[in-house]
C-alpha cells in the first residue's frame, strides 16, 4: 500500500531564512527550567518533532498595550534573560511552554525560541491538521499585540515578510496554509486582532512570488490602504 508522501520540512532553518530576508532576528538560549542550557535549535514541547510541518499560524499575545518585553544578548549572540511576554512564551505558557516558536515585537524584531513542536493551537480544527491537532502541523508565530492596539508598520512588514520567507523556504503555499488562531478556533480565540486573514494570505503569497527588490514597494502600498 502506497501512502501519501510526507514532506520532511525542518524549522531549524528559521534563523538563516529570516536573516537572509533582511530581518533582525534574536536566537534564544534557555537558562533555567526543563530546557536549561539549550538553544532554540533543540527545543520543543517535550522534545516532540512536528508530525509534518504543513502551515503557519499567526497569534497575538494579549499583552498590555505598548512594548511588552525583550531580552539581553550574551557573548555568543543568543538572547537571554527574557522579560514580559517573551518570558511567558519561553518559560510559562500555562505550564506547557514553549508557546509557539517565535515572537515578533513592535519594532519588527523576531525572537526565535523553538524549532520543534510547540504549544499554541489548542482546541480547534483545520483541514491541514484535523481536529485539536494544530500543534503537530503548524509553526506558531506570536506577536506583541492585544485587542484594539494599532499595528506598527515595522511589526506588520516584518511579520508578513518573515512569514513569506519561511513559507517559501518550506515550499508551503500561503494561500492554503497561512491561518490565524481565530480561524482555527472561532468563538474561542480572536487573534490576531484587526487583521483580515484572507487579505493577509494574498499579501504573503504576493511576497513569496516577488523578488527582494520588489518587497518594499508592496509593503508600502499595503500601508496606504
């Protein structure tokens, strides 16, 4: 019996891909807890791999309005001593950290803290993952944002461009496999607030299909709308 071929995509290329897209990225190192002494490349919830990396899910962290955390940089270039929402994502997550794999702050800086499966989807459904199994198939991206908060251009530009770069590297179609948490769990979740995910899928797909020289013009055009 011949089954469906599984694409062995690896999220360990995230740092390289994001930096190649011109984004500022901080790779994180864990100093305490169950992952103490390890860096993002080897971290995931209970060290579990993705069943198959099939899509990307956007979130917001519901932190207070304004800047909600950051970190210091150690001698080797890793982020340490995270604060605020970033600390919660890495170390707390209601006892099931890491929560998602990356967090994008209001300046558009990416903090990458896991490459394996993470907790972020919870109960819900997607044709990509089936029922209540989103963690096994979606790369989760958190953002420093809450309900009613304006999205800074730097943050939105970076979120869109970084997502496009990752999905292109993984050969995943954003029109089919980029979703918001609110689409996976409607009525239970409402994030990311203020973004029309149908529009975002079209925008990220355009970035995937555009050469780097055309990225800025697209991002600036979307700001004016």
